[in-house]
């Protein structure tokens, strides 16, 4: 017997909120229909009516978590269109902001994934250590989110010398904590059992659906715009690309966790190599033509296309956020797994979770299921696993 | 299984010794960072009413309304619409706008979010069009120095301000010839006055 | 003050409604629940369904597709229910006003009790807003 | 011009390749050829479809398929023009599931019909959205 469980509707992370219809047979998920548009605000339409300077602030408000990725891609696109070279120091500052953002976004994801598993300690831990990053943002840019740092031809604010020492202090503190947490997470047999082998996205499917970012790198597709098409200071500092072949949730989590360490490495490299100097070049005007800008956001590649007719407003402005490609891949990733796992699989591409727990009440024949129920199902499964592991001597624990 | 538990226990003990991480807010103040962009204030004495802030605002949080009857320019800032991006602060050459570190904006009604300043306008004597604010003309006069005396509009404003002429004298009907050029005119009317001299009316 | 309001003031349970927002205000609300700000000190809890909620924290603008859902959430909430508009989008439509898909801010459709402008408001500002909302009862 | 571009030049007729900057290449081709070129880039050369952009221009509705060659970091944008009086083009969704949503979005916001698309229905806007109103068309 087939049952349909609607999950949704709002999903407020990027421009793409989602409404999932899970098709289940017994406990197993057999199909998924995704319905989006609850968050559609018409950014592309609005962007055609704003000047290039204003567009940076408009696209900043596409997403609040990766709120420097869209402006980053936007300035890259306009600079590509006009052929602008930015000063060295501006490159480093842009990179530092981009990596700090990746750090806080990955912390946010790991915390929420812990919450979905019923591991609330993890949630509180990660959100506690995310707080110093936000304070750092307030110190450097003047706001906890929506930094307003990017500017065509450079950055709008400089990083002061006294701020550099506070960045370094926070990075040292965070690195120790991150290493500790990574060990704590990867050692934990319950997490390993909960995430390992679940929601597998094969490499073929990953290529077919064109997935990006940690979702792709967890499935063995080694793409990263920072390496493939280096911009800002990503080719000036040493760092590595993290790839895992398994394609399950654990692999995606590992990619994100280890990327946190890479981000810290990049920030340190930037702070070391950064020299005093100009932070912006003067932009005369934007010629007619077209430009493409890319940036590796925490969730994957952000793509902006801009076409100009020589006036101060663009003729066409196209935005492609990473979740736009990642979310449809859930259709294949979720098939064949339990309902209790579905919530984790849907969350694994890092769309948005704060909504998952306040999904509207859903009707399913005689049964009523809410988002909260789904969460409870997920927690129950973790509890069962915990019991199982505490009763029997398990192989996983002895391995560690 | 033993080792990881110990590690997590260590973290718990550290948190226990370290005291609470939670802020005391709202019982103790929690000041924002030095660069924080909070509630915006106008410095009326510095503003010249050029309207650059209105042009650059991405969120339409600023309005510029010219009142031709009262001869004033009203520059409004709507706090509830503001996105605190700091563009107007950056582009204001006169530092007349400033983000303070205050962030408590919560209110039960929408009233009181709007603050504005009014600036005196100068209008064209011939067509009644807006030239610009008096403060901006004075600023231009100051900037161009003695060259200000080559432009009758600037000369008139400047002499008035310096107290040399108390009032622009009442004059008869407007004559679109050189005799009529010593008046407050908008660029368009000034052009037509000068061209009349050459090409006739 | 009626007994109902007295009880509500002591420990308000909030439900978080996110319309078409950029997620930033949502994250800041969630942030206010985590160790740094810890709203549970005041008995404020985030609940999973509007039926349990005393207050709705609303963020974002309303668009054509989610308006029916937002109104339904408000219908489901137990009355009296206070609506707290968090962020510039919820108070006013921010920069999305000319868009074809946006039908307006919250106060055009629902009775909003407290406005907390900011893009996004700091968690401290959200706490102050909630305190003011409860003080007004 | 690198090897891939030479190969494209030899294989396909009636195309013009324009290099905007070292890593941004624009290839102009007619409506029928675009489908074949997309298949060639994706299946034989291993390019990744980034997205497709639809634009309202004077010549007609322009569709740009942005392909990314991740090994070299070059973006190949395949440009094709669809006439305004008969806005129809072959879908790519038959061999590339990634275009499913992209084409639905272009269809609903710009009004270009994708022939052979498996699931051409509204993606972003509500069911009660006015019919035949396309926000991204000029003059709307």
C-alpha cells in the first residue's frame, strides 16, 4: 500500500523553499516529489531595476547564511564583464570573509544535523562555538550577517591591525575545538550507524543531476570552483580539496567537517601573506557586454550571469544558487530508506533545516503526521541504536 | 568506547569550571561592536540636502520630497525599511549621516520610525523649477572660490548670505535679455536668456 | 489583567513562521535559543506546531504562493496570540516591494503586535522585542 | 583557441566562437544545432551543465546553456535564439535530468516552450498566477 506523506511547505534558506511529498510503502520511501516556490521573491526581475551597486545588496538578501557568496559572485561577474583587476589586499580580505562564512555555515549544518539525530548536545556545542565567528563578523564588517563587504573593484572596509590578532586568536581556539569535535563525531558509533550507508548518491547520479559543493565531493566528484577557476586569493594560499567516494551521509558530513580545518588554514595563510595597500580600484563605467561570476559557497558553486547594455542597470541578471541543483538529487538519494532517515537525507544537501521542525500539519488518510513527528521518528531510531550499542559489544566501538 | 566519552566529559568539566557562556542580557547591557551599523541619526547642521543618499539607497528607505509652495526639501529616512547596509553613510561626503551602535528598535506601532530634516530650496525666478538647496549652492560657491562671481545665481546667493544685499530687490517684469540675467535662474532658463541675446526671442 | 494573559506572560511559547525570507532572521531566532542568548531562561520555548503557540514569530515577506499557508497557520494558533514581526521584510517589504510575486508585509494581512526592524535584528534586539511585546499585555 | 574549440568548429556547422576572457567562451549556434552541441559537450566531453539563462532580446528570446569544463575551469556558453512568434525549442531533460527545473523555470517566467519535457508545469509561482503573464519579458 502506498501512502503519501507531505512534508512542508516553507523552506526558507535560499531562494528555494521546498514542499516534499514522500511516497512510502510501509517504512520504506519509494518516491519523492519536490514542490518549491514558497520563497520566490523575483530577484532576477528586481535586479533589472537596480543599479550595479544596489544589486550587491539585493543579491545579498537571497540567502542569509551564505550572505557573502552571492555578492561575491556578483562582483566577480561584473568584474569579468568590465575587465577589472582588484588590488592584492582586497583579494585577501574577500577570501577571509568567504572562508569565515564557510566556517560558520558548516558549524550551523553540523549542529542542526545533530539536532535531527536527537544529539542535542552536538547542536548546542556547535552553535556555541559558532558564536565567536559571528562576533568576529560584527567586529570586522559591522554586522553579524549581511556584511555589506563586497564592492565592485574591491572591498568596502579594511581589516584593521588590531582585528587581525583577534581573528588569529579565534582561529586558534576554533581549530582545537574543531579537531576535538571531529574526533568525537567520527568516533561515535551511534552517529556512524545513523549516517553510514544511508542516503547514498552514486557518482553517476551526482553527475547526472549536476550536484555541487560538499554534496558532490561526498560522492567522489572532485569539483571546487576555488581550485578549478581560481579567483580572489584562492590560488595564492595553500589548501587542499576534500573528496570522499562513499556518497552517503557520513561522507558528506566528513567533507564538511574537514573543510572547516581547510578554511582555518586558508584564513591563516591570508593573514600571513596580506600586505598593506589599496583596498579598491576606481571603476569608471560598465561597458556593454556579458560577464559570468562564480564563487564556491558553503553549499556549492554560486553562478551569476550579467548582461549590460552600457547603462547603469543590467539588461539581464541571472542567479543560480547551489541548492537549486542539489535539492532535486534528493529524488534518487532518498529512495529505499526508512522514513526516519528521510529527514536526514533531505537535510544532507544542506538546504535549510530551521524549517523542518515547524512544518505544517499534514494529512495522510487517517493518520496525521507533522514535521515534529518526523523528527521524533528520527530521534527514536537513534535511541534504539544507542540501546543496541550499549547492550552488546559492538565491532565499531572495539575498532576505535 | 571509553576514550571518546572521556573527551566529551572533559569538555563538560571545562564548561562547568569556565562559568556560564550565556550573556546576562537584558539585565546587563550588551554593547555592540565599534563598527556596528545600528540606528541612523541625521546631523542636520552638516547636511546640505544634495540627495546623494536617496540615489544610492538600495532599499528605497530614503525619500526626497521637494515642496514648491513652502520652498523646502524634505529628506526622510524610514527606519523600518532600512537594511543597515551603510551605503548612505559611505557616500555622504559631509558625514551628515551616522550609524550609531544602538540596535533596540522594537516598537508596538509603526509610528516614530520616520525621521526627517528640511532644507531651504532655491527655485528659478522664471519657470519656478527647483535649482537646488541653498546650502548646496553655498557649498558650491565655497568650493569654486572667487569663480563663484562668474555665475549670477551663486553671486546672488553668496552676497545675500554674506549680508551685502539683504534681500533680492523687487524687479519688474522679466525681460529675457542680458538685463534680466542677474537673477536666480535654473540652468535651462539661463541658457535661453543668453541665447536670446544672440538669436533673438 | 486576566488570568489568561498572566499565564501567557510567564512562559510564552513561540512558533516560528517563515514566509519568503532570506533565512537570516530565522537563524538569528534560532541563535537566540542556543547557549549564548538562551531564551529558555525566560520560559520562552520554541514549539513545533502553531496549536501550542502563544506567539508567532514571523519573518520575511508574504508571496502569492505562501499566503494561504501563512493565514492557515494563524487560524490554527490558539487565541489570544501575539504576532511579532522580526526583520525589515516582515515589518515592511524591504526591497521586494516592486516584485510581481510579493503581496505585501505581514501587517497588511494579520494583526501584528510588535515590530522589530533590522536586517537582521541582533538576537538582543529580538529579546528586547519579545520583552516589549509581553510588557504590552 | 584550444583543442575542444577546434573540434567543435570542425564538427558543427554555422557556429561562431567568441572568447570574452581567457575562461569565458561564447558559442553561437542555431536552434537545432544547440541540442546536438549540448549533447556533445555533456556526453562526450564530460562538461557539467551549470544553468541556462533565458533573455528577451530584440532578435528573439535568447537561451544560453552554460557548460562548465571543470578540468580547465572554462565556461562554454552555448547561445541560441528562439523566434518570438513561435517560442519553442527541444528539451535537454531527455538526457540531462539537471535541466528539469531549469527549463520549467524558463517556461514559466519567459514563456518558452520546451518540446518533449516530461513535466512542464509551474515550479515557482502559485497556481493562481495570471496566465500568459511572463515577468521576465520586456515591457511587462
